[in-house]
C-alpha cells in the first residue's frame, strides 16, 4: 500500500472513531472559546485575528501528537515551509522557497534570544541546548517582520517560547530508543517556593540520520551525483540548561537562563575530491548562552522589559580523508553574540496602545579556514523600533510600525509596515497589509576567503574570495488575510494570499578573477545578482468537532519567478519553491488514557540552492500510539511512533535517503 493510500485509510479510520457516543457527549465547554493569543507579530499580546500578519501557533499538544523529536521538524506543521536535513549535522528550512543549506532568511528566537549564526546565517539546531520537552509553544510569523525584529526577519520569524519554571514543578524523565541508532534521555527537575522558582534540564541525544548503504538515486536509472557521497551522518549531543524566575516585588520580576551543550558529530568516509577537504568528517561542537531579563509593571498603562544575553558557538573538526595531496586545514570556528534590549509597552487610551524600544548588539566570528586569517572579525549594530495599534472603530483595527537599523556592513535602513484588520462579523476578520524588510549579508558572504594551503606553505587552491561591498537584500510584501472561527462547526480557519518582490538577491557565483598579472580560475564569491517574485496562497485550519478529536491541516500553493544576471539562478530560484505543499495532523483520544495520532506531509519537487540537489516529490506518513496512566504516584506516558511508513524519500541531497523508522518513548513525571 503506497503512502497516499495509507494516509487516506488512517484518516478515515480516525474520523469514524469519532462518531457515535463521542458526538453525543459534546459540551460547549469542551471547545476553545477564542482564537489563540500571540506575542510575536507586533510584540503586543493580541489574538491572531488582530495580528498585523499571519501567525501559526505550534502548541504542546501538537508537538506531542507529531512524534517529532528534533525541533526543526516541527516546521512541517506550518504552511509554506520546506524542511530538510542537509549534512554535517545541520538542518535547513525554507519558506516559499529560496532555501539553501543555511536557512539565513529567518529570524529565529528562543525566549527573545536570537540564535541564527553571524558566520553563515545558519541556525545550528543540533547544537541548541534546548529540549523539545521544555517548549511551551512556537509562534511562527509567516511573512516579513523586520519592522519588529530587524534584519533577518526577512521572510518569517520563528519564536520558540519555553516553559516557565512554575509550569514544571517536580521531576520529569523522558526516554526514546529506536531504529537508526536513535537514543535519547532527558531529565528535568523543577522546584522552589514562594517568589523563587527554578527548572534544570539535562539531556543526551543520539541520531543516525540516513541509510548507510546508498548505491543509487531513488530513481534507479539515475547515477549518484558527482558532488555527493556523504552516506552516513551521526551525532551525539549532550546539554544542560536552567531557568530561574524570581518575583522581586508585586510588580517586578527577574528571569535568568543559561545553557551549555557539547556535540560529537560524524560524517561517514567517502571518496574525497580535492574540494571536499573543507567538508569535515568529525566535528566537535560547544555552545553556551547566558540570558537575563528584568520586567517591571509601572502602572496599568505602562510596563517595560530590559534584557541582556551572550551566546557563543564553537566548532572544531578533522578534515576529509585522503585527497591526493598533503594539505593544512584548520576547521576551527568560533562565533559570539552579545545583546542588550529595552522594550516599553504603553496603553495611552482605551483604543490606542504602542510598543517601542531599542537594541545594541555586537557579533564576532573567528575562522582561520573561512577567512584565511587568525584575526577575529567583529561588527556592531543598533536598532530602534516602534509599533502602534489603534482601534479606530468597533470593526477597524489599524497598525503601523517601523525599525530603524544601522548594520556594520550595510549602513542604515528603515523597515516599515502598515496593516488594517476589519471585522466582517463576530469571529471573522479580513486583514490587509504591506511591509518592507532587509537582510544584511553575513560575515562569510561579505568576507569569506577559503584558501587551501599545502603542508609546504604554498597555496594549493583558493575556493572563496571576499565579495565587493554587498547591498542588503530587500523584500516588499503585500498580503490579504482572513481569519475565521465558525463556532457551530468548531473550526478555525486562516487564509493568506500574498505577493512578494525580492531585490538585490545575494547568490554565490563561480567566476574567474584577476589577481595581479594572473587569472585565478573558478573561485566563488557572493554577488547581488538580481530579483525574484513570489506569489500564491496558503491556508491552515484547526477542526475540533468533538472533545476527543483534534485535526490540523494546511496547504500552500506558490509560484516564483526570477530575473538575475546568472542563468543558473534564474532557472534554480523558481525550482527552489515547491509548487504545492501540504500536511494533516489528527489526534483522537480514547477512554482509559489511550491516544492515537497521525500525520501526513506532502511536497512537490524542490531544487535546494547552492549545495543542494533537486529532490523529488514525496508524501510522508507518520503515526503514533500512546497510553497515559498513573503508577505509584507518577504520571506515566508510553508511546510507539512510526515515521515515514511509506516509501523512502530524499532530503536536500539525492543520497540523503530517509527510510521508515520506528521508535518507542517512555516519560515519567512526579
């Protein structure tokens, strides 16, 4: 039975289980009474129907039901997102295409702390000292939001909100084991009393990503690509994090967080080509962060929050196997970010409120191999922002805001946004919005200079040269949205239609360069190569017809075109957007603590930019069966999860073959 038919059988079975006695027991109190409240769209607490742009909320129930144990996979629950594991223990994601190995067009936050890399712009998900069991919810702003979060909030914002210490009192243990050498254990202790609460989490995770023996593409008539060959990826990651919440006075509180992680990551041996010397086979990773936030409520009309944090990532690696020459490779990389931010929220009148503030940040990178230098590169940026919300009439809500930002590479830019939400009828809101955002180049895009040095000190090859002064990418986004809640049908619905224009697109290009009297052949650098257009529509819904059944579904249809000076990008950018993508996640809760859930995810073919390949269309089916009960005063949950129960599919590279796998989990809380 193919995966599509399997998906249909599972969903029909789940819906049929919801008939009968469960329908007869419907009570209005069993259903949500209002739309979710979000914080990320405007920095103001508001229902999604009042948000100035589309927002998806991934809550704890969705996280449990999905069976996902790696945080980036949760983005499969959001319309328009493409998710893939790349290589070297790195994940990538794209929203409406334009995705390469680094996911550098998102702003990703954990409790307000930015976690994208200043080096590549990547998000090091595997190195993140955060347990999926500690996540309260994830808010995904679908669309540019630089007016609120600045550069890198280019096409979307992913805001991960963790559980407060008071939410997790007592002890908790979670264990997983399964195929592909999947192993995991998480231990958490929460405690304190009165005005002081804490939680402390420690975790060890092991993954083997793909099949070890790959002899050809999923297409039996096609050979392996010459630039591929990494057949095995494995990681062991250990981390500890903690949070302390202190209520200082009745109207002020303090939050302290810290985290440390260590990774031992391996990429299997392969037939190495000269350029692959820069692709490590063993990586040693370290990460740490410290975050402090003070919150003060001055009055019913004014409150403010002052936050500071420091984070650091370090990688060291062994180079690839024998490449036919003796080379010196120093794969050491360290990067850091120090940040201080003030946010003030004010309610000026019953119909007018605002949030404003500022931020100062320093980022640094050191990579002898990446920049052909032992020096540390540093840059400072400063931002100020303001966002206004005005309830003009009972039906009309108007919002406007802007971010003024000075970046160390690109100078000063302004990112504005205006939106209007009109209530057609109670529970039904139409939204119109227009916004502009920028993405500043990363250190590697601007300054990258990869040089392969032979052991006698001579230069063997120059792979990447620094770029001329790059202009920031810019996007102008227009959208029409609709948010509705049909109480008789117990259905939430969110529709977004958009048109985006992207200018100054930054692409990596291989060219011949003059150096003195010689021509250096086939070196890479980054350039502003042209523009792209993306338009389409997407929807998401949540349907809860009975107390026991919960269904989430989404669909996106997107069309992308490009006009660049480089023919390969003109062709590849449109192909980087899957024409259609969709997903369904359904959960049914039986009596006596039993629960079943299943997900079906589908996407059209994708051409991953730069290091990636064209991966074929696929449908993936996951299923989960769980049981909850009490044992000797402990809350216990056991679950069996099957992932990709249909055919194998490819991720990012044609040799990254994701096959069926099953794992079991056991969690105890007391």
